C-alpha cells in the first residue's frame, strides 16, 4: 500500500469515527478509539488525522523504502516464528476491533411487530419500545427469553458472548431435574444442594414455591406464594418427606398447585464454572461478570494503552534524545543528570498518591506510566544521534550550508530512529505488564473497568475457582509470548551486522 493510499485511509477512518461519535452511533471498528473514554478517543482521532495528513501530502516525497529496508523486511518474513506471531497479533487486534459484534449485552438485531431494530449501534432503546412497562434501557437477554417462552414471531439476535465487559452481573438460572426422586442440576452429575423453586405458568418471573435441597432431597423449610406475591403457605421437610405444613389461606393454597410450572429452577450464584447453556464459556467471576467478556474488554484496553504509550514514549525519546545527542556539551551533561534524577523517583508511590486522590482512567494511567518510561528510549536515541553526527555525510551537509534543522530532521533522525522498530514490541510488553501489575495491586483502573490484572488477583485469592486465574494467565501469557517473538524477529531482521561486511 502506497503512502498516499495509507494516508487517505487513515483520514477516512478518522472522519467516519468522528461522524459516528457525533451521531451517537456505536459502530464497531470506528468506536474503538473511544473505548477508553471520550477525551482519549478524540485525542487518538487527532493523532490519526495528523498521521494521515502527513502520509497523504508529505509521505510520497519524503517516505521511500530503501533497498536495505526492503531487505530487512524480507528477512523478517523469513523468520517464521516472529512473522506468524505478528499475523496472529494482527488477527487478535482485528477481533478486538469488532467490539460488540462479538461481546456485549446489547442485541445485534431485534424483530418486534414486523419492525427491525439495531440496538448495538443506536442510542439507548427503552423497554417500552418492545411492549414492556419499564422505561429504562431494554434488557435484551430477558427480552429474548420472554419472546422464546411466548413462542411469538418476535425474536432477538444476541452477540456470541451476550455480556458486557463492564460489571455486567446477570443472574444465572438453571433447571433442576428429578431422577428417581433425587434432584440434580442440569449441568452436574452429583445430587443438588441449594434452593430450587417453581414459577407461575402465566408469570415466569414470579416464584410459586421454593424448597431447600440437601444431597438431592428436600430438607428444611418450604415457602409458597400466590399470584400477588403474598406468602400463603409454609412447610418443613426432612430427608425428602414433609413433616409439617401451615396454610395461611384456610385451604385455598392447594388450588394454586395447578398454576405452578412442572419445572424446578435454581439461581446459580457466582462464581460459576464454564457453561455453554448460559454462554459463560469461561465461567464467571465472584461478582458475576463473564470471564471471557472481561478478557475481551481487557485486550481492547491493552491495545489502546499500547498505542498511546508507544506514541508518547517514542515522541519524548526522539525529541529529548535527539536534542541531547546532537548538541552535546553542557546541554547533554545537564540533561543526562536530570534524566538520572527523574529515573529514581518512586513510580509506585506516585501512582498510589494519584489513585487515592482521583480514580484514574486509562488515559491518565498510561500518561503516568509513560512519564516514568521514556528515559530508556531517550538514551538509545541520544547514543545513535551522537554516532550519526560524527559521520562524513553530516559534515558534508554542513559544508554545503544545510541548516541545523535540516541536518537533524532530514539526516540525523531518519538514520537514528530505525532503532525504534526493534524497541516497539518490548515497549508493548512493558505497558501490558505494567497495567496488569497496577490492577493486581489495586492501584489501576476503576473496579467496573475490565482488567486482566484484577482477574489474576481474584483468581489467586481463591484457587477453588481455577477457571478465573487460568483464563487470565493463559490470555496474558499468550499475548506476551507473541509480542516477544515478534520483538526477537524484528531485532534479528534489523540487525545491521546481518547486512554489513567488515574489511
């Protein structure tokens, strides 16, 4: 793809992203910059516009692949481990950009009374739109269940994972089956322990009777309610047999038996194990959140954080390192001493102070981490700039009358920033691990935000729920290993010793 085509694509993306945001449409792919908040989204769109404008107008004149660069890219493709890892990472980024087409609590499509609605890209649709009494936003999972139970022509199409990454805690209701007089949960083979209830046939959301089961048999108190949700009866059971009964309606409670469903249900309290029936493919957390949805949201946060972090660190590193390396002298001496002082400031303490004063969002957290991470890149660029300014072509440029600005931006920096290509994958690994570590310690994102670090902390606090810690560990390890493989391949492909002959 040419620089002009790339620049035009970036400008088109920024314009469509801003347009959809202005129309309050949450269109997948184009809403990705705003996942970290409105301010962060507009900042990312501004960066995309600047990059696109440069590629469109200045790129064709200033950006040309040299034969050596093409050779380095060919070398990168020959390193299969790194190249395949790069393609896998691109695929994961593409999946993350689909957003609520894959993961989300809003329906993709609703057919109601002959009309079609697209909740995943529109504003909040009140439940009254679909014939319900509640004026709040529609609960599409409940609406889907209602349509299925009514066996109507209306239907709801939900995403593959119908749960939101941000603190979505739905109640899991599972059938309880009786086999030879012993109760079992539909997803388990051992006898059921807990509470199970029946509902009214014409009011599926209202309980009729509720029992306590121990080892699959009724044990303890039973309660019964009428259609007005008033308590009408009580009973006591021991080893499955009724030992006491009280009718508060003087014999009328027995008539309610025909109004109750034949099916028993139980509420499965979190954390719950993986379930295909409820589409909790990796189980739930102790708060009831879907683990897969949280992993997906955490990956989206990691992508945005990596883009911001790498941009900030590289801009600071190139600006400061290039200045110190080129001018040298007293400026370099004073600058390096200030960098050494700044590098020993207690990063964790500052994050703790900021977290205690305000609740940091993703943008603020990345900025804080970046302020303590740009020094390494600066030192690399400073060293490269010092080496380049001593070469003959720089001396020739001075003799020909080239200005300082032209020497720096047209000669020194283009030949120095190639090192950034090898640093980028390791900077991505650094920001992912830093965010996870801060969330693990409780100084990161707010509790309602999806976070890999918070999943790791919850999983390690109680190993009775292995699906939590194992899911977070596998996801984080996989991404970091892929990034590391890409980094190693880039470093080997761009190693100047591979393309230099010493005589």
